[in-house]
């Protein structure tokens, strides 16, 4: 077997790792192919369409595993030439985990879902919780079992809602100033970080079909909602998360292959917000909503979506050649014009964008399942690619955000270091954190979470990774910092034992954030059966 052919005038394809996952995930440039009493139980009806990426946690030991959503199968990655069963495809080439082709071929092929009625569902009725966790079967004293040296559960927000049988989406979560903000069905609701009391609520009156975890420095973000008339996901709104105001609404003129969309990806940087949908994309001025550019034409390599952040934007484009080559381009946030491009080898597509600045791309061959993580410099040239042992799951294509292939939850990049979760059981909870040096592509260190524990990377800045170390069943977790140089954990927040730990452990498919000494967990879906359910929980000193 030989190394994949190289595109003309390109550096050698990145060394890295390969694996054989389950059904291929959607990629840019190509069309997508004993019970815990507080545990949130998944609905027993077919699931609605879900958005991309986000934090999710495995069930604690002793509870039945929840099967991952389509396109997010667990996949082993072995990245060492000496490991048995690994083929090295030439010096600096892609690694292929041999022996799994037959297994992948025997796995059942996902069938196309039945047509979905995409009209907005009836608004769910809400019975607000009191913010103290006193409703239903939840304990009134969250800290009754707290041990010496442990920090506190500050509050638990519960709600009673009646909604459609598929459940009620609550995917969005932001921490802005003194508020933690959630999307709850067709509304955006802010709660005080200190006590969980509701501060404000915006009723959007229709289904939220696109949003991003990103915000501007002054707390604004863009959401896309469905048109009441035809359920087209084409109503773009600027939301002030500090003031609790809807600043403007603009209809998106949908260009490209399709004129309608059931969901939209959203990314922003500076005064530019870029939207992507099946077969089209456009960029707009964030302050006004006015269109800046789009690229719906047939010439050359057509951008299919954008990734943005830190004042930069890149496009993932599909070239109109016989091989449908995928190209990475830089893009001026105001004009969309490119100054450099990097073509992937034949058959490769982008699976995740871990960072825009520096540019870190996870790519995979749609046919052979070869995989590599590429690091590009500011001129679009390959610096290197990551190389190391691990069981890294690409977490895009999930249920917690719609940032496209950004912010997928299993990776954090800061400075010259990328942190990846390895040994994942489900979603982003991982047995260990592996730090890679972006200058060399080699492993800096790896730190295990511990027996029956798991890590979730939260954020990184100033040479420190902040991670949630989840405990085993009924055991509390903790928030730790891991220095980029050593990976030695330091406990920042030790969550309490007792009833709070049981509730903490029941947050599955959840969003997590650590800001200003407080840790927040929230669900991404409610059952909506009229019974008291947990929505959001806060911990602190």
C-alpha cells in the first residue's frame, strides 16, 4: 500500500493518526451521508434533528450506557509505528489502523430517516422552578452531605414543562457578566450566577435552529430561528446577552444549491458573522446584519462553510474537479478574499477545526478512513501534524451547539499547545488528557483522570488548561488546572459529596463552563412531561 497521492505544489501529507469509526460524519465540502433517581432519561420516541458539537458525559459506572448519536461512534486511534496492526504509509505519511475494515463493513448502515414535519412545534408551557432545587424529588439542602475541604453547590434550577414527545431542546449556554444564560425551547433566559434567580427572558416565538457559543467582548451573539410561515431556518437575530435584548432581526437570502434549510451553522469574529447551511453560506456585518459576501458561484474551489475566531477566518472549500478536492483557505472577514490555500490529498475532508489561529485541522479520508491532524502556519503552509498514541473521538455532529466544525468539546488550543481527550467512552468525557506541542507535533505529556474518573477539557488560557474531572457514581467531581509545561493537576474547586454529587452525576449530554470561580452544568434537552426536572446547577466557594 502506498501513501495517498499529493496535490500539486503541496508539502508532504501530514503524519498523524488514522482510525476506522462508524458511519462517516458530515464533513465540510461534502454532503452528509440501580438507577440514579436524579438521572435524566432519554425520550423513547425518535429524536429530532440535532446540531453540532458540545459537552457530553458518559453515564456513571453502574448505569446502562447510552448509545452515541449517529456519526459519533467511538473509534480507536493507535499512532505508533511499533504498534502491531498499524501500517505506516511512507515517511511522514498517514497512519492506518489495520484490521478494522472488515468490522466497519459488517456494521449496519444507517437508514435514511423518515420525512420530518419541520413546522414549529407548539410552545411548551412552563412552570418555573424556584431556583433552590426544592421542587419535586430534589433535596432542599444540596450540601447536607458536604465533607470537610469540599466546596459548595450554590443552587439548582429546576423547571416543569409540558412539550412535544421528542423533548424540549435547551442546548445553548453562555456565562456573561453576572448571568448564566440558557436557551429553553423557543426562549433565551438569564439566571443570576449568585443564586439562580431569573433575571430576564426573551421569547423568540419560534424554533432556534442555529447559534454559536461565541460572543463579542460586550456579550452579543447571533442566533438563527425558523420563519413562522414556512419553517425555513433563515431569520437571523442579534441578541444582547448582557442587557437581555433582541437588537435586530434580518432575513437571510439563501443562495446556493438549496433555498431552504432546517438548521444553520454560526461563527463570528470581530464585526463579522458567517452562516452556513446545506449547499450555501453567507457572511454579514454583525453590528447591522447587512450582507458582506457569499460565494454561490460555480468557479474554482467554492467555500462551503467558514470557521472564525481571534480576528481571523478560514474557509473550507470544495473544488469542482473530478476528485472533489477539499481546500483550506484563509478568508478576509470583510470581503471573503483569500491570500493562501492548502489542498488536502484526494478523498480527504475536514472533520473538525480545533483552532483558527493557529490553524489546526482534523481531516479524514472518506473512503479509507485514514486520518491526520494538520497544523498550518499563517501563510497556509504545513508546520507539522500531531503524532502520538491515543483513542481520540471527533465530537462534531452532536447536540449542543451549531458552530459547524468548531468548538466540538473534545479539544482546546492555547498558544503552542493543543489538548485532546483520549480514551473517550462517550462524547467528550475522556480517561486522560494528552497535550501536543504545535511546534513539533509531538506529545508534551499525558495525564490520566484516575480510576473510574474522566476528564472534560473546558478552556485554556495563559498556559493553563482548565478541565472538569468527573467522579464515579455518586462521587463528586472537581475542577482542575493543568499547566501546559507539566500537566500536573491542581484542584481549583472540589465539588461536594452527598445529594449534590448524585445530581451532578446525572447530568448527561450536558454543557459545562467554569468562570470566575464558579462551575456550571446544564442539560441540553428536557423530557417535557410536566414533572420537575433539573435544568442548571452551579458550584462555587
